[in-house]
C-alpha cells in the first residue's frame, strides 16, 4: 500500500537508482508522462500542453486561459486517484503534488554537487553538448515548481523529504538499499490517519478542479468532507465571490460543508499592505551562501518583499535575461563570475536595475570600485535587516522617481 | 442647509471634478466660507471627509436602486435587463458627481487599507450588480433568458459593459447616445433563450 516518491536533481544517478528500486520492490513506476496523459484525458487538454505546467516560464496568455492552473489541478486529481492503488514509485515533478499529511508515502530526494552532475552528463552514451546549461535550466524549472507547490525556495530543502541522498557520495546500490530499508519502517505503513489524509486529498483535488474550471484560483483545504476555501485575492465584491465559490463547491461529490475565508494579507488594514508602495516588488538575491540567502529571502518576505534567489553569478545573469528585477542584492565573492563582474555587466546592459552590494569580505577599494560602477549602496555583512530594508526602500524611491519622470 | 452638509456637498463637487489628491482643503474653505478648523471639526481629516462622501453616496443612491429592484414588474426577465441598463445609465447621469467619484482610482486604493471604505464600496457595487442579476434570474425562471448561462457571472459582465459606457460619456470618449441601441441588442443577444 505504501508509495515511494523520488524527486531528483538532473544527473544524480536517477537512471541507476530508480530501475533498481522498481525491481526490488516490485512496485509500479509512475512518471510525469503517465500522470500528464491521464490529466489530459480527464481535462481534454492535450497531454503535452499539460506537461508545460512543469516549465518555470508560464505562457503570456495564461492569465486568460488559466491553462496552467487547470493542468495542475487535473494532475493533482490524477495523482490522488493513483495513490489509492498503492505500491507505486512516483518519479518526477508530480511528487510535490502529494501532500505531506499522507504519511504512508516515503519521500526521497536525490542530489549531488554540480561537478559530479556535469561529469555524469558527459559520461552519458550521447554526451550533452552544454551540460551546465541543461542542468541550470532543469534546476530552474524544478525550483519554480517546488516554490509554487510548497512555498519553499530551495527545491532540495530537507524539510520536504524523508531522505535526501547525496548520490555523489553514496553509490546507487547502497542508495537503493537505504530506501528499501526505510520503506519497511513502521512509520511508512498506512494507518487510519494516513488513509483519511488520502481521502481528504482526493476531495481537495476534486474541489480544486471544479473551481479551476470556473476560472477561480483559491486555496483549498479538506477535512472529512468539510472544505475550507481561502481567497488570496483582493476582491471588493467579496460576499458575491464567496457565494459563487460556495455554490460551485457544494455540488462536488463528497463535500459536506463549505467555509470561506480571506487570506491573511488581503484587504485588511495592516501595515504590511501599506509597505507595498515603498518596497521594491521584485528583488533578486545573489549569494553563494545558500543558508544566508534563504534566511534573508524569508525575512524579506515577512516585510512583504518577494525575492528570487540565485546562487552564483552565472545563474544570476541567466535570470536577468528572462526577467527584470527592480533591485538586486549582490555578494562580491562567489565562485565563477564574481559579484564585481555581475555588477559591471548589469550596469552595462540594464542600468535601471539598482544593485545593492552586500559583502563579508569587502574593503575600501572594493567599495570605491563598486560605487563607480554604479552600485546603489555598499553594505557589510552581517547586516541589520532594518538597515537593509531601509536601503531597499531608498533604492525603490529612486526607481519610482525615475519612472514618474519618464512617464 | 447646515454647514456640515454644505461642506459635504462642496467637497463632493470638488473631489468629483479634481480628484481626491488634487483637491486642496483651502479651496474647500474658499467655496464654503467655512474655516478649515470647522471642516476638521466635522470630519476629522481629508480622508474622513472622503469617507463621509462615500457613506452619503451609499445612502443617497442605494435606496433608489433598492426601490427599483423591488418594484413589481409584469415584464420578462430579458426586458428587465434592458430596463436595468437604462436605469443605471439614467442614475449615472442624474448623479454625475457621485459616479465621477466612483470612477476615480482613489477610493479603491483607500479600500485596500480602510475597512470602512471597503464596506461602503462593496455595498454600492453589490446593489448595482443586483439589479442585473435579479433580472437575469427572473429571465431564467420565465424562460426568456438561456437557462445554461451563469447568472452571477453574466450579471457582472453586463454591469461592466454598462459601467464602461458611463466612463465613456464622462470622459467624452465617444458619443455614447449612438451606442445605446447596440448596447441593448448586444446584451439581449448574449442572454436570450434561443431554444424557445
């Protein structure tokens, strides 16, 4: 009855580990392809268009078509129905559609350091031409997906999994044994609670599909047939919307009651909303110290500033080509393209982005060079979060003024 | 008229013409002859004055909409939709300064942080949309309107078309009188029950 989910970074020995796992357990292998196909059949959206939901980039037309939301909703329902079957190895993006409350699922994550992954890519029968690029692209898609599904900025965050296996350190055979050993542990056995959680998940998935079909984007929670809808949007005619949502959901099979609530940060007289006008909306954090950036990212979120994260200069520049942040917070010392070089290139191509240097290793010469290159500010680590957010607000003010003059 | 009401009326006039942000309290004193202190005594602040206008707008317009909605009618639902469109356009014309305030950005900005403002606006818009929704539901019951359309969503769509017409006229974008007949026909085509 148990289920194993395997979410892996690209080129982390997955093609060795997964088949062995399937052989040893006798479980059925389910990949994203099968789930997308099933979702396609249920929704009428062609399967290959359903799979586009896995890409970090969303179609420009999505705000009108809602195709991504519909695809995800149907895939969630497909996964929910499959889980009933049990004895599965689910591999790929769809792992993150399974809620953590279903405890008879063993969640595995395969990771390895970049050098190892590149070597793996090169040793393929048909070696990849630009493995680093493929890996970055794959990581970007996975990070965007995990962020969207779980709210975690790091797709490999240990909190999301039962076991994270560093496959550059543990061989495939051993990894497989490690997984099987844990599979037989008592905690992964189905219990009354975990089966109830599965039933809740199936109901939640059905409700989500019904709502998405009507073009609504609402957070859904289900417990024993009681459904709670959280409206995460600022809507003035709220009671009207609530009424409509309730009418849609009441018709879904298995729903006993429906309640609606409004998301914490919406249309309430709290200071966070007001900060909105002063704080930059799009912030890119570039720093190779993962833990530091993630903490920073979370703390900024508390102040209502959304941020994207890049762990090295190269991916930062890559992200800039796709998307334009208002403000960038940049560490100087990084492997590969260093912060100074990133600053130079940003200011040459996208001078309207305000760059705040945040470094632990800087000196007076660095400061001068950075300021000459056009940095907005130069701050030393450790930085007081108040000082940083004040600096960001000042940067934003400058941007706003420029935009007003420009318009 | 009491001083308090004079101030409110003058402020409605100024806000509707110049916008909230571009109205200086000095102008209001000039127009009403009331000292700035008097204005603040009655309304606490510029924002307080604005909220009072909204509240006054609500109390002034809504009863008329309610009365209209509750009036007995022999007509079919589809005809009621047509009538509601005329009624809305008529109200928007006869209360132009109040509608001008509703067509500004400021009230909605304020609604994001001010629950009182939010409540006023929600009540106003509910009442506006209700006349259309009520007509559509009636039409679905009497068979004049297609049974398979979503009444709630269609009411919002009809409302947003009609309300845009008001905006068109206020900003002199086009001769709206020339569009009236076509507006009615479009709404009829959108809603009518073709299976009959």
